């Protein structure tokens, strides 16, 4: 461990420099923050600083996300909390709308609205789970799929198509815009929504004059939603790759400066 005051290399378990007595600090290889010599993890980024810390980290946290995966999980958690709150509050608006337009179906729809409310609250709470950064993508697909299933059941009971058309468009555009989950998961969601719309159309009892136009619009929206999901994911990955390359270049430059400073000190010291 190198002393920051006199640049003397000390033993790895030393707490003070044997030459000048200065308190030795551990420099984090990730964020370059200086930590106390007895620290196992960096106080800034939680990077392991000792072999024991590496072993502990490997045994308790087998899953080590990349920086972009951690950032995506953080954005997903924020989206989960916002959208979950909106879904919970909007169930009361749907109940009020059903009371005016379809009072006969209100008792049938009430259990489904309760399921949607629980789904929304769960989306808010689940972001605090330790496994959320690893499994948020399938979890998002399941939760949105559950909302789609309850909407499908409601429209089958009412025999209408148009409300489900608006629901699918909202799900597809919303997820493509706010969830950084990439092309594959967006395609899975679009396929699920398209299947539910087919089911609703098969059980529809109310004639829809503009059904063909809805099909054309729906296909266009589902196809267009693929592009932001793919482009945003590629852009973010390219940006993080450039940041990693810049970080490595800065680290190499800093290491070179430290080596030159050490050589200069050794040349001046008799």
C-alpha cells in the first residue's frame, strides 16, 4: 500500500506509513476515492477493496450487474413507482366512468379493478426488493400482461372492442417510452397485446364501424413502438461503452502520473 505523503510502499496490512507515520488510505480502482485502510468496500461505489471483501461479495451477491444494467434498473424502478401509482388512482376513475356508461357491469368489473389496484401497489412496493434489478424485465411483462388480461375480460363481458384498442396503444407506447428493456421484451409485449385484441374481436357483440381502421392503426402503433425500444437501448449501450473507455483512459493516465511521480521521488531521495 503506497503512502500518499512520501510515496513509500508499505505492507498490505499496514495502517500507518513506516517512514512518515501518515495514515494509509486505500484508493478505489473504480471511482478513485480514498478509503480508510481497514475498509473492505469503497464508501463511494461499494467496490470490494480486499480479497476478503471480494470473496464475501462473490458469495452473497452472485449477480453483478454491469453499469448500464444498474442504470436501467434504477430507471425501471422509477417508472414502476410512477406508473403503479397512476394505475392505482385511475381505477377509481374507471369505476366512476362505468357508473355513468355501463352501470349494469359495475359489480362484475369491481373484482377486476381490485386486481388492477393490487397490481399497481405491488409495482410500487416491489422496487425495494433486492432481486428487482435482476428480474425487473419479466416482472414488467407479467404486470402489464395482467392489466391487459383484466381489460380483455372486461371487454368480453361488455362485448365492445374500442376500449381495449385504446388500452393496448397506451401499454405499447408507454412501455416503449419509459422502460429501457430493449427490442425483445417490447416485441413480447406487443405480441401479447395483439393476441388479446384478437380474442376481444372474436367475442365482440357490438358492431364496430371502424374496426378495420382500428386494425390498421393498431398494427402501425405496435410496429412503430419497436423503434424507440431498440434505438434507445442501442444509444444507451453505446454511450455507456464510451464512458467506460474514457474512464479506463483516465485511469491509465493517472497510473502513469503516479509512476512518474514515484520515480521522480526515488531519484531525489538519497
